[in-house]
C-alpha cells in the first residue's frame, strides 16, 4: 500500500454497490460493500454516512484512487448519476 500511495497514478474505477451499513466500528466505519470483488476486499470504509445513504443496492459508485497493479488506495468516491 505504501508503494501505491507514493508511486501510483491516480485513477477512477466504477463499481456496483451491493449494500451500505451505517456503522461506527473502528475497523470499518460506514462500510459500502461492492459487487464482484474478492471477500475481505469488497468494502470501502471510512466514507461519510451521507454518501452511503445516497447509494442504492445495484447502483454504481466511482472510486477515485491512487495505485499500481498491486493495489489501490481509495481517496474519495462519488455516486454515479
């Protein structure tokens, strides 16, 4: 992850949302679960409750991330209109 944040290029990737759960868990606050990703790597954590509530199951979200072929580090996300 350090290499992705330092040497990676910024990219935008679109994902389909499976669900959103409001949560104050320290490990994964307000998880947004994404479709078609491996278990344990299918959640976006730490995004606002407002963003999560604006997403619908089956809807799409664009994740803005910095990364390499080995992984990405999500910086922000927005709902696809």
